[in-house]
C-alpha cells in the first residue's frame, strides 16, 4: 500500500496533467476561433499554466517545511 505522502504526489501529478491538457485544449479552440495561423494561444496558455503550477508547488512545499 502506498504511503500517504505518495498519494499527495500522485494527486499533484494528476493535477498537472489535467491542467496542461485543459490549457492545450482551450488554446487550440481559441486559435481556431480567432483564425490564428500560428498557434500562439495553444503555446502560451500551457506555459502560463505551467508557471502558475510550479509557483504553487514551490509555495506549498516551502510552507510545508516551515510547519515542521
């Protein structure tokens, strides 16, 4: 049976994959809607989401270390 800490990381990985998948899908649909020839939204939206997720991970892990 996995430890409770591993469930936290499994949930985090699932959250990252789901967020990036949704960001790619929304970016793709916006590029098609606005008729962009270069997929600028499909590239930039997942990058913004990835930066926000990394910031959240860093913030959560730094708070965890301060609590101990």
